[in-house]
C-alpha cells in the first residue's frame, strides 16, 4: 500500500496528492498519515511546496467528504424509519430511538464534524450522518475545510521537518490511531451499558 501511494505521488505530484486524499475519504483504510507526511517530505527534494501540498490535500479532503455527505443525504429520517419499522424488533430499536439519535447530531453536529476531522478513520465517516441529518451544506463545507486544513497543515509540516524519517512519524500516528480506537470502543461499551440499564428500568 505505501509503495503504491508513494509511487503515485512521485509520478503525479499535486494531482496525486489530491486524488489519494479524495480516495482516503471514500476508503478510510487508505492512510492519510502516509500521504501527508510523504507529501511533506517531497517538498524537500522536488519543486513541490508545503503550501501546494496543503492546498491539494485540503481540496481532496473536501471533495471526498462532499461525496459521502450526499451518500448520507439519500438516507433521510423517513427512509430510516421505514427500515426500523421492518427490522426494529430484531435490532431492538424504535423510531423514537432514531429520532433521538438524529436530534443529538443536529444539536451537536457542528462540533462533531469539526472535531472528527482530527480523528483517523472517523474523520471520513462523519460526513454520512451529516448528510443524513440534512446539516446545512455550506456550514458542513466550512467546518470540514477547517478541520481538514488543520490536520493537513500539521502532518505536511511534520513530514517536511523530519525529511527522510517521515516513516517514523507514520509509526507514531499508528499508535495515536490505536489509542483513539480503544477510547472510542470504551465509549461505545459505556453507552451500551447505560442504554441497557435505562431500558431495564422502563
């Protein structure tokens, strides 16, 4: 995977950065950490600049996020309620549960979209509920751009600073990702325990 990414960036420069980051949003297993840090490293031995890599990667991030936003847009609350009406007993969900979930995203979605752009894997998938809940499109674009810009600026500059040692940073990012995933899993377990206890009291 890493060899394919670095070869594509060496061959296509900014266009390669744009395409890879757009794909990374659509297919999260493609690691943005590798793309961005290697892009930063490339600024040390090619004509590419840090600003150019940041701009190309940010446009790619927003492009991929918009595509997922419209995927989510097709699954509106009404369609979700139809799914729950058919499969709700098996899933142990009611339409009231769904409305509460959508209400939560509508209330805190602004912060969710921005903050999740700084979390590996989740940074891509958060675009789907944003579209599903009909979050204001231009607000979504603004927050996605801001969050992506921070992430991209950080990793591209790190890659440029460490030069040929950029792969070391990818290793540290893997540790960061694993810690984040562990915390998210813990949060899900806590939420499920709370939900089950609440249902038993009813």
